[in-house]
């Protein structure tokens, strides 16, 4: 039986085969870590937000504190001066905004950070903002949130 030839654009030039994956993006081993990610019926913007949601689910079981994802504040994106908070945790006494930021989108311009600080100040909420490369794994997100939320 004849061996089937691989397709190539140039006749006589063999097709290149990749032998090693990129070192920057490790392959996720857990099936639940494959995109798309959904948080309470809303598609998450990143795996880091998904990991925050998983950690908040564990913290909710421990403490009973509720939380919301993509919570509109002051009219949301449809009104001038409005904003959308990634995570709002109903901590006793003073609610907490969680703002995980990727360096690609949030480095350089301080506008996002100042907007979240303004929302927290006007609502008298606590703001916890961090860059997601500081918490590279699911477990590190959970330990970071437990430390910051005093759980």
C-alpha cells in the first residue's frame, strides 16, 4: 500500500513539524481549565478571573460571604462616570472590590486604576487590585485572597 504524502506548498520541500511547545504558555492539564470559562453564566474575560471565581466559591463555603461578577456601579458602562466591577465581595461591614489586572491591558495607562479607586472611595468599599502574574496558579490565587480577605 502506498504511503500518503503530506501536503506542502512547495513540491519536494518537506513539511516542518514542531517538536517543542512554547515555553511561555504551559499546556493546561485539567479539563476544567480549558476555555471558554463561564462565571455564573457570564463568559469570563480570562482564566485568571475564572480562578478568582473558583477561589471565591471556596471562600463563600467557609465564610458565607456572597459575591457578584461584573457588577455595574453608577450606571455601568452606559452612563458617564459609571463602571463595572469585576468582583464584588459582600464582606461584613465594608464590601470589597477585587480587581485582577493583566499586565498587557493594564500597564501604562493609570486610568483603569484611578477609576476603580474613585468607585471604591465614593461607595466606601475596600479595593484589592493586583497584577495576575503575581498569582500564576489557582492555588496562589486562593492563598492570596485568603490573606487579603482575612479568611
